[in-house]
C-alpha cells in the first residue's frame, strides 16, 4: 500500500511539473508571438495582452500577467504592452484588447471568446490545444520540441495579419 501511495505521489509531481513547464513556455512565447501580429505592431499606443480567466481561476491569470510583465518589463521588440488578467465576461465588453491568451476554461466560455475575437479580429492563443477546434487561433505545445499550432481556417476567416516569421515557425492545422 505504501508503494502505491509513493508511485501515485511521484506521478502527481510529474504531472504538476509538466504543467509548469508548459505554462512557463507559454509565458515566454506569447509576447513574442504578439509582436509578430502586424496590427498590434502598427499601433503607436501600448498594446493590451488580456490573460482571460473564468471566475475560479483569477489568481492563476493574475500570476501569468504579473510574470509576463516582470519578464518583459512592458516591451518586446518595438512593441510596448501591458499584460492584465481579464474575466471572460469583462473581455467581451472591452475595446482596448490587442491580443488574448486563454487559461483553461469551460467550452462555453471558449466559444464566447472565440466568437468575440473572430468578429473583432483579435488573435487568441490558448493553453489547451483542443480549443483550436472551438475557434481559437493558436496554441503552443511541447512535443519533441516546442511547436506553435495555428488554426488555418480561423486565420483566414478572422483576416489576421502576422509577420511571415510566424508561419515559418508554426504548423497550420
């Protein structure tokens, strides 16, 4: 019985560590992808990176926003930006958002954000690769290496404009 608990504890630690590695990868890469958005780069003001959450995940979203702001000090390349935690319902009312990153959330919320982002032509990236099937533009996955997946149907439909560098790095699905 003790062996079983020991093995389960190790598995839980491994899963938690894997999630942290993926989240840290997202924190490092999302601002770099945002700077490749030609619409965001053309704005003279400070761009807003919304870290979107449902009510029960506010602390996580705020931690992600704080980490991004701390790592990049409000600037990546020539783009000034501010990352902030934003509730799903508040996001749908905002007009100042330039780029969206979704934390893990219900399918209903993902659908709402995807529809809003598509009509607003705001790029959306998600923690969860399966959100691409729900209308989210992209996600970052760690396989043998780090891979950026882009939903090509949403890319065309939303009339997004990115620097060609993104398409050299990403896989269109």
